C-alpha cells in the first residue's frame, strides 16, 4: 500500500521523461538522416511518440482522490510498463547506432547509454523494481561492447563501465532508502509503529472509492481506552507508553492481517475492517470483532511489576457506497464511541442516525442554553415531600426550561450539557438564589417546611467560589433557623471523582447549617464507602427502585436494605417517584420517613405549591384533604 505523496512523486516524473525523450530524440533523427539510418531512426522516433502519448494519458488519468485501490494499483502497473518501454527504446537506439560503421555514431551511442542510465538512476529512484532492471539493461550491453573491442583500453573501459553501473545502482538505492524512510516517518506513529491519522484518512478515502465501485460494506472501529489518563498521571508516561505498546500488540493479534490499524493520537486507535456484501453481515462482523477486542484488552497487563487493568470504549461506523468524506465516518465512529463513554464505558455501539440527531440537538441545546437565563426561560417547580402522616414537610426545587423553538426541555437533557460546558455555575447560582428567596417568602407567608431541597451539581460543589457564594446568599435572605432547612442534594455517581475535595466543600457548608442528601441512592458505585466518608443527613432512594416495587423481588430487597442501613447510620430517608398506594405502603411499613412522587403531587409552580400546602389537613386555614393513603 503506497501513499498519496509517493504516487504524486512518480507521476511528476512522467512529463520530465517525455520531454527528455522527445527533445533529444529529434537529434537522433537528424543523425540517422546524416549517416544513412534514417528509416530505423524514424521508426524509433515514432515509437517514442506513441509511448509518450500513452505517458500523457497516464499522467492525465491519475486522480488520487477519486481512484479506488484497485484502479490505483492498475495505474501504477501501467506506469511501470511505460517506464520500461521508454528506457528500452533508449537501449534500442544504442543497438541501432552501434552496428553502424561510423565512429561518430558509436560515440553518440555510448554517451546515450551512459546519459540514459544516469537519468534512470536519478528519476526512477522511487522504486527498486524500476531502476534496477533498467540500469542493468542499459549498462550491460555497453560493458559487452567495450569488452568486444579486444584491445587493453577496451577492457579498461569495460571495467570503468562496470564501476559506473555499480555507482548508479548504489546512488539510486541510497535515494530509495531515504525516500522509504521519510515516507515511513510521515505515515507512521513513532511510539506504536502503527500508521498515523494522516495516512489513515488517505487510506479510508481510497477504501471508500473501492466500496463505491463494488457496492460492498466495510466497518470502522474507533477504540478509546477508558481512564488511560489515570495511568499516565499516577504511574508516569513511561508506564503509559509501555501500556499503549502492549495494547497495540493485542490489537494486532486480534484483527485480520488485511485490516488496517492506525493510531489517531493519545489512547485512540482505529481499525478499518474487511469488506462484506451486505450491511447486516458487516455490522455483525464489526460487533464480533469489537467484543473480542474488549475481552482481550481487559486481560491484566504486567508492566514494571505493576498489575494494570484497562478497558476500552468502541464506536463503530459502517461504510457503504456513500459520497460522504472519510473524516465524516471517523466522526460517526467518534459519536458512537462517546455514546459508549456516556453510558458507562467498556462497551461497543454502532453509529446510527438517531445518535447524530441527538448530537445535533445537543449542540442546539448548548447554543440556546446560553440565552436561557437572560431571556427568562428558566423557572423552578417545587415537588412536595410528605411525612408518614401525610403532612407536607418539604419541597424539592426542580428546574424547568421552556424555549420558544425547542419547547419544553427536560432537565435530564440540559443539565448534563450545562455541566459539560460550565454553564451550570451560572444556572446553579440562579436556581439557588431563586430557591432561597422562595424559602424566605414561604416562611413569611406561613408555609412552614422542615426542609427545602435543592439539587447541586458536582461542578458547583467543587467550584472554589461556591461556599462563599452560598454564604453571601444565606446572609442576604435567611437567618440561622431558615438556613438549617436547606438540604443540598448531590448525586453519588459523580461523588467518586474527587472525594477529598468534595468532603472539604461539604464541611464548609455544614458549618453554615446546610444539610446534605444523597440523591439517586443505589444507582452509583461504592455507595457504602461514600455513606461513611461524606457528612450526609439524608438518603433518597432512587425512583427506579421505588418504581420496581411490586414488579421484581430484587428491588424489595434493595429498598429494605437501604432503609435498614439508613436506620443504622441515623440518616433520614426519602423515597422518590412514589406513584402508587402500594409502593407507599411498602415503604412506610419498612420505615421510610419521607415520600415524594406523583401519588401525592407532581412538581408544581410556586402558587400551586402554596395552594397544595394550604389544602392539606392541619395547615393554617386549610380544608381537610386526604393526600396520603
Ligand atoms: P432528581 O433529582 O432525581 O429529580 C427527581 C425527578 O423525578 C424529577 O424529574 C421529578 O419530576 C421526577 N419525579 C418526581 N416524582 C415522580 C414520580 O412519581 N414518577 C416519576 N416517573 N418521576 C417523578 P425532573 O424534574 O425531570 O428532573 C430530572 C433530573 O434533573 C433530576 O433528577 C435532577 O438530577 C436534575 N435536576 C432537576 N432540577 C435540577 C436543578 O435545579 N439543578 C440540578 N443540578 N439538577 C437538576
Ligand atoms: Ca433530586
Ligand atoms: Ca433523584
């Protein structure tokens, strides 16, 4: 497999060879006419013209961008034959002139042979299969000719010619080695020895041209190692490099020999797989290979006495007869790979149009989110929390975003984007300020709650200015008594990231009187260790477990275990997503203290919450309404 630069290099030699052949060829026509060998010289020149015409056509026909691999290989074969033909013609004119009696023609013939050999050594150095036979075919007859002179000087000349032959071959081979080396450097990655991104994109373009011709399908696998940065950061780059080399060795063992494996950069690799007649078969083959790779890469590595484990995320894109560019397919595999990362890593996804739609709406959301606050599109809803006797004792503030073009966008959709882009800091400050004001006005209006829950993103909590910000707001709007009603909900899946920093931030806020609740409990990792290390006051049982109550046994076990555990640790318990009376009953029987869910109320706008509060039994000025079973 040769690359674009190589082909453009050899192509550039065609006009040079043609101009040399045709311009100097006219001299031989004249000589032929002067020395009575016009007809052979004329026929020779006609052959030269014909070969040159073919060369022009070859030159014109070459277009790397649109050629398939097969057509490019055929083109190169024809180019080789063209070179052989052109140089054989020079060997032929030597033969024509050398059999004449005229001494002048002999001199000319000898010079022709030497000159042509020098040209071959200089211009054809790109390919050993070209310059070697051509130099030999030109120089050996000359050596024979000198030897046949018979006299001592003939032998000396033959020796000189032999030495010259060796020098020409040596020079061409040196240039060839240099070309190969620079080409290797330009197309390979030094650490892994694999092809690089630049080469891969060119290869892919050719591959797509081939698929367009054959109507077949092929696949791309984009492989990204999970948490590779941690290895680099904790064990150093040397170990990181060695790990990468071991990963490459495993990759190469798993893929077929005709697949191309390249390193796109860092810990990202790409495989271009074999062709398949139909799309489904192609997708199946991609998944089979991906799963085999995932298994293989997960086996432990031993580097400098370190036992290392690493997994990978693989994105697959399928190539067919499409007019899209090579980089587009890499992008698609990239999107699929990020989907795997988002779903928890160590897996494989095949790209589909839905994914690209999601990415596009994601970008649109990101763009419009910048204007959401200034345009007053962000509001808060409040979901009531009830105690065992059915009294509203708390509220959770839930953000809502209504955009004129996108409509209502669920927080699950835009909060992660706000977190990624850092917009959560501004948005979070607004949510916090609004919530704190609400708490104040409600308190002043006689709506007395035990707790007021606000969702806090990790990005906010770990922001160095966050504690000061909260302190400022609390000082402006609340007193100590009201501050103690604030409950910050944090999600455990992100807690794992940086436990020390998080504990420190939480401790500062606890001094102000703020309490903490572990949201979505049971869905993250190592929940138990977090319970010990974080200064928590409350656990919220995730709504997936509550929703599954009555459907599967394991959720019963899960919920009772969480409730027992919270009891032992002296933590309050909230069940979220309570939708049915039987869920409520089960939770109440097993000691759950607070209930939140559609059974009691959906999240409400501020006024509606006030009405809901006042309508409960024993509320100031309330009519008795049964809200809990
Ligand atoms: P979350 O903190 O787990 O919030 C509870 C979600 O459950 C809310 O969804 C709520 O509307 C929904 N829910 C309540 N009761 C029921 C029920 O009975 N059945 C069902 N199926 N769902 C119920 P929502 O409002 O869509 O919020 C989704 C997530 O977005 C929240 O999950 C939270 O992680 C995030 N979020 C919402 N507001 C904020 C915010 O102000 N700041 C931050 N950082 N995240 C927020
Ligand atoms: Ca929450
Ligand atoms: Ca939750």
